[in-house]
C-alpha cells in the first residue's frame, strides 16, 4: 500500500514536470513571436527615419515632423 501511494506520488510529480515543461515551451514560443514582431517594427521605424532624412529636401517641414516624432518615441524623457 505504501509502495503504491509512493508510486502515485512519483507519477503525479512527473505529470506536473511535463505540464510545466509544456507551459515553458509555449511561453518561449510566444516570446519569440513577440520579439520577432518588435524587431520588424524597429526595422520599419529605422527605415522610415532614414527615408525622411534622405528626402528632407522634398518637404523639410514634414521631414522635421517625422524625425521629431520618431525621436520622441525612441527617447520620451529627452523631449519632455
């Protein structure tokens, strides 16, 4: 009887370990997905900033607004 309850406890513990492993794996996948999206957005903003700078002669006022907004977004404490 004691051996049976010890066996059940070990099986329960192993089940919890498997469940925890699955949850960690799922969280890791979600985190990688979010990091990928964040990298994609950073590349977009960097490209937008570069285009605004390269073509500032077309519309200097608009380029200034775009560059200022990107700067505020990247460094909110500096603009305040």
